[in-house]
């Protein structure tokens, strides 16, 4: 039995929300890594390097999110099937052009920030400060990355 000062119903709701954040993050990680491998064109070198920085950060965060779900006493999703059902980010058909990759990643980072924001009130209601801290950090990373991608697109 988990006795950390958050009732089971609250822990279950938070874990459910964090599972969506995890699924979005993992899906965006996979998409970013795919783009790193397959980007072509005049911006190849810069985008290849930038995508590596991004997917490395996402990979690290996946573990933090999953471990928070476990600390709340719930199992973290860990299959493509589960992530596919939970994620708001869709896979690509084929390999898009470099500009479309940037646009897709921009949309992906904005989507993860929105998902994090949806979980925030649930964690706040339960006074779950560690989850609030994790969500705040994730929102900050995704908003900054979205800004950088937006800037690449001249917006």
C-alpha cells in the first residue's frame, strides 16, 4: 500500500494523466529520432545535430515521467500499443521534407505542453508537489523548444 499523503483516487488520476504525458513524450522522442536519421537537404548538418539534442533530452525525460508514475503506486505504460492509444501525437506516413519535419516537431512540442497543462490541475488539487515540479519543468522545455522551432520557420 502506498501511503504518501495522496489518496488512491488522486494518485490514480495523476498517474493516468502522466501516462498521457509519457505517451506523448515517447512518441515525440521516436519521431525526433526518426527525423535525425532521415533528414536531408541544405540544412542537413544543423538539423541532424539539433534533432539529436532534442531526442536525447526527450529520452531522458521519459524515464523521469515513468518513475513518477511508479512512485505514485501505478504501472507506467510501456508498449507501442499503449502509447498509440494514449498519445495525442500521430506518426508520419513516410519521410517528410525537412521543413515539414520542423513543423511537425513544433506541433509535437506544443501538444506535449498542452497535455502537461491538462494534468497540472489534477496534481495541484492533490497537493502533489513533485508532479507539479516535473510538469513545470517539462512545460518549460517544450515551450522553449517550440519557440526555437518556430524561429527556424521564421515565425
